[in-house]
C-alpha cells in the first residue's frame, strides 16, 4: 500500500529486500569499478586513469618529470574524483620496482622502500611514464578501444587500454572485492610474450604447452619457488598455493664460524619487520646459534648477514629461519579478472586467449 504524502509518492518495501538489492548493487560497483582488473589490459580503473591522465598531460618517457601533485590533481579533476590519496598511492606503487615486476611509472624522489618506508608527500616527488607504459597506451588515438564519458560527461576516457603487452600476467595484480579477491603473480615478460605468440600460431594449444614457455612466476624481489605442484594447479584451475623461499647461502667465516647470507626476499616481505622478527626469536632462544645480525643492503641489492655461533650448524639454523620467519611465505594464486564486465575465474590459457581476442 502506498503512503500518501503531499507532493511525494512513498512505497513501503521490505527491509530485507532493500538490503539485498542495495548490497548487490554495491558489491558489483566495487567489483567492476574498483577492485578487479580487466583481463585485456590487466589494470583496475584507477591505474588506467592515472596512465591515461599522464599521457594526456604530456609526461611521456622522453619528456621532463612533472610534480606528482600536478598529475594527481589532473587525474582527480578529470577522471577519478575519489580523493587524492588513492590516486597517489596508485602512482607510487606503479613506480616501485619492488612492487611491480615491470614498473609503469618512472618516479623521481622518495617513492618508499622495501623496508616499509612511506613515499614522500606528492608535492616533493616527480614522475613520468615508463616506456613500457607508453606501449600499453600506443595507438589509443586510432580508434583501437572504446571511450565512455567521464564522471561529469565533460570529456571521454578509455574503457580499456590498447595494451600491446599482456600486462595482467607480466605485472600480476592483487585486489579484494566484495565476496571475492584476486591474486595473480607476475611473470617474466619474455616468457609471457613467447607463450602468447605460441597461442596465436596454435589456437588449440593447451596449458601444458604454455607451461613449456611460462615455467613459474617471476617476482620483482626475487626468491625461489619451492615446489611446483601449487604453480601447476594454479595455472590449470586458476587457484593454487605456492611456497616462496628467500635466496640464501652459507658462507664460511673465520675459524669454524659460518654466516647465512640472504640476497633475495619473498614477494611483499618487509625487510625491517623480518630483521626484527629474527632478532626477537634469537633473543627469546627460539632459534639457537645466532651471534649477530646485520643489514648490509644498498642500492645494488639486498644483503642480510646472520652470523652464527661457533658450534651452530648453518643448515639447521637456516631451516629454522624458514620455519619461523617470512624467509618462507605462501602465495595464494586466485586468478579472477573482469571479462566483458563480469568477474571470472580463469586459468593460464583463458587469460592469454582473452588477451589475444
């Protein structure tokens, strides 16, 4: 029964129905407009808008750097009116060589570190596109992709980038939506291009054929994939779990003393937090045999030195470190991406076929 109010028509509805419909509308908005990448270019809307906005602003790879605040303001005003922090965080991450296997933004200034240090404020940093990002945007002005009106219908923005490169597999992606999440690992660009070329020449090729080219993920921080069964399961079904270990070796020191040298860390491990954890375990005697701990990392790369006591066995201590610290982590593969605007769980072949199409 409708309620009669002067000048209005109010129709009573069940609270349960309204909550159900509103939640579904909200969840689909998050899935499509925020959290999940498009399978064709491997980008979420905010990443796409930042890259497109930078091109429109004229900050290509061969052009001078421009203040990050200028880029953020331009993107926010024209394409993404959801606050400057989300845009700047996106810009920063696309410039970090420890976050992306192939950074899309060339950053100048303090863009954070693997120790968990935050980037400097946007008024202090500068940025421009990387050449690989220019390849993602190439020919966008030649009617290669569809454009739609921006949020206030004042200009047009692309629904997807032309993407000469299969970015979804090259750089991977992570995102949490409502009721689902995606976690796609990055891969070596040469392996992915070879696999894509194979699929173009052999449309009936299978996942086993593709795995002759793409052997395993390739993380920006390095590390070793320990055991391949989880990787194969992820490639075949879209879901799997793989173990990643730090790259470490044992060096002989003076006398009978040994030292564990760590040169590569698992993906997304905070180095400072890791060092604190190792020191805590040593102080609490949960790991015996550690005499000293140093961080000798520099711009050339990571180098953690764990000096051992004279009677300690290097292999035993290293295995304890793998067990109790983030020198060994688990990466859950969950390859969900948007296909024609709808979320879909895809295997390795599906992603490459959708990219080619």
